[in-house]
C-alpha cells in the first residue's frame, strides 16, 4: 500500500471541463470517498488515477512515483468496476489469477494466493464456477478478490455497490470497510450515494461540475458545509433566499427578519437543517420555543409521514417555506395540514452563504 | 370466449403460414435427397427402385473429387484471410467513432447485396487490369480465386463479429489492463475469447458462402481449376442423371454437420 497524491488534475474534452483543478492527498491506509452527482467529474478523476484517461494537465503520484503518463498495466492499482467486469469465459479462480499471471508469478504461488484471497471474501470453494453461475453479491466479491490479489498500491472502487439490492448493499458496505481496515488498504471510492459515502469513508470529497467543493469528515460536511451546494447535497437543507442587512441580521425575500451568525452584507441564502427546527402549536404561549432566537408563525402546507420521522412543510410568508423534520414520538405533537404552528430555531442552527 | 377463439385462430394462422414457408424451403431438398437414391438414370416418378450406385459414381469421376477439393481449399483459405481482415475491421467499427464509419460499415457488407454476376464481372476486369499492369499471371490462378472469395467472406465475419461485440462489456478490457495486461495480451486473452461465438459463426457462414459460390467463381476459374458448383453446372449441361443429386446430398450433409457441431459450442441462434 502507498499514499496517493493528485496534483492540479485537469481533464478537458474540447470546451467541456470534466475535471477543472483537483488536488487531493490520500494517506497510506486511508479510505477516501469522492461524492457528487452524476457528471461531477468524480469518475473521470478515478479513471485518470487508474490510467484509462490521460489528464489534460496535472500529475498523479502513487507512492511518490509520478505515474501520470504510465499506461494502466504499468500502475499497481486494483480497480473494482461498477459492472464488476468479470471475464465471462474464465472461472472465478482464473479471474482472480489473471493479474498474478501477468506478473509472472510461479504457478504454485498463484494457486495459493488465489485460494487465500477467495477465502478472504468468503468465496472459498467457488473457484471452479463461472461468473454467470454466481449471484450479484458473489460476483461483486470476486471482483474485489481479483483486485486485492495483485496486492495493489491503491484500491479504486467505482460505484461498487450500485448494482446490488438495498439490503445486500448495507452488508457489503460493512464487509468492504472491515477488509479495508484489516489490510490497511489505501482506497478511493466513487459514489453518488451519500449514505454509502458517509458510512464508509474516513474522509469525503464533495465534487460538482469538475470542482472540489469541500474535503472533510462526515461531521465537517454536515455541520459546516462550505457552500450552498454541499449543504444541499449532503443531508437536506431548506434554503431561504434574501440578504444580510448587517452581520447577524438576515431578511428573507418575503420580508421576515431573522437572527443568524455572521455573514457579510449583501444578497445571501440562509440554510437550515430540517431536524434543527422546532415546531409547536400556536396556542402554547411562551411554551417550548421560548428562548429560541427565531420564532415565527406559519401554516402547515404539507405533511409526509416517513415512519420514524415526519416531514412538515410550513409556509412562513408568501415567499418563504420551511421544511421541519420531527421524530415520531408517542404523544408528540403532530400537526395537520392547514393548522397554524410556531417554528423556531437558534441563530447558530442556520448557515449563511453568499448568494 | 370470443377472445379465446380469436387467439386460437391467430395461432393457427401463424403456424399455418410458418408451415407453408418451411415446406417451400424444405421440399426441393427432400426431393433432391430422394432422387439421389433412385435406381434409374432418367429421373421419373415413381422410382423403379433404389440403389447407392450414384454415390459410387461420384468417386469414379475425378472432376467431382477435384472440384470438391479445390472448393474446400479455397473456402478454408478465404475464411482464414477473411477472419484476419474482418475481425479487426469489426473491432474498429464498433469501438471507434471516425468519419466515414457508417459508409465504411455499409461498404464491408455490400458484397452480400451486390449480385454475384456483377461482383464477378468487376473482379474479372480488375484482375485483367492488374495482370496487364504488373505483367504477372493473375486471372485463373488459385490465389486470384481465393482473393475473390475473401471479398464474399468478409461481410459475414464483419456482421456476426459486430453483433457479438455489441454484447461484450467494454470494462472487461479495462479490467484486464488494470490487472497488468498490455493491449496485445488483452486482445488475445480477453477480447478474442469473448467474441468467439461471433467469430465461429462468421467463419462457418463465410465458408459455406465461399463453398457454394457459383456466379462470381465462373468469372475467375482457369483451365483445369474448377470449383465444385461449376463442375455441377457443367455436368448438368450434358446429363441429368442422379449423380448431381448424390453430390448435393453429400454437400447438404457436410454443411448441416458443420452447423450442428458448431451449434454445440456456440448457439448459432444467438448470433445470427
């Protein structure tokens, strides 16, 4: 295993900038996740690391060695493809042995290593089967075993779980993560599934339109999103458009005056996490919302019942609507559509971004 | 109730139409096979009796044996060359987007559409020109015949390999390269085996087309170098005894056998 450094990587296709200027350092043994919507450049970045795409500019360093211009077969990177890309005409054991044969390892050592790696992914005894005789989950594990067999300097995972059903996906997440820790694999994973990203990563990179918007831990991204895109992409947020009058004072388009933290004078957007807003019936004078910096009256427009949680959309003014998420507790307050309610939150719950 | 009757009637109509079409294709074949076993020389119904003498008669006539041998050798060589040219061509057409890709794809499939006589005339004129230009023997040589047959093998190879390639996940080639295989090793160990059904089917159909070709070959054969279909044609100009039927039976058996054997390894229905 080795560290991986990406320096000012750029990929242009004519006028289209797939990747604008990406620099990342992945420590030895770290699990880094590239997260973003489709077309954000995350897969292009991964493929440049694997050597399938030649960068327009920038460098890729694997274990300190510049591999930017090396063909894929001369880089020691193991990749797991979204479609698994198992060789359909070779057995499971032959698939796993392929990379070792390319490295001219003696036959006896290859057989031993294949057996070890298959055992590692709990597929001992499946060596003689053909890929099409395996389930999706098993195929996925063969793909992983094949990438691990070559003892790669870095493990690259391209949406490895997107073809599995939801239940299996949760199990495999944990399996891959445990294996990665156990073997100390330097890993880069690409995904558009934020839940997957949050559960697996040591560190996350949020990308959009070819640019890195934020690099940080799960908590960093959720509690201190760098910009409006991250606030909307990682978790959910309600955005209230408006402007900062003076630092600490935000006026919405609908004319509501709200307390916030900081901000520079000018057009801005206030972002609120739905679960950080509290809600109470109007009749409750000086009730549980007392003491919150912002208290507003509104009308419930929409309620969606999610089982353990309830989403409530509250109209605060003709131009401002807020989403509030509350836990579904026995005897808890659950308003109906059309009901007047109070919504409130502390100034520190809001994030202000320049518009 | 009416719906059920309607559906049944529909199925009967479909099966009936399919049966008529099948009979239309198979009846001549059945008659040829039947005829091959007639005892009398002049084909007439009902047969006077049955015998295997016409099969024995084939071996007595050198021109049938020579014609078969020549057609076989041309077919094998033309198929081999057709594969060597057609497989890379199909790869290019499927994998790369370049100007004139569409026209080139059509050009490679054209020889099956152009009438054999037109193709033969064109080939004849071309070979005469080459012969005059280079001052070497071209027309009527074995290799000139093979060259002509390569042209009619290529469309089959290109079409069937193209169809086969469409079902191959491109990522498996990347996976091979990721595991340390260079472009050449990737082609031999991964790409080629995964399009094997298309290659086998293309080779089979190419060979059959070459083996049975009459019109184009008529223009290209030379003295003492006659392919089997031409031998059959020439024989029919003088005689109509069941020898020809016997030759046809052997041809049908060979080609049918080749298809059955192929089908055991590659499901032909999947690629054709």
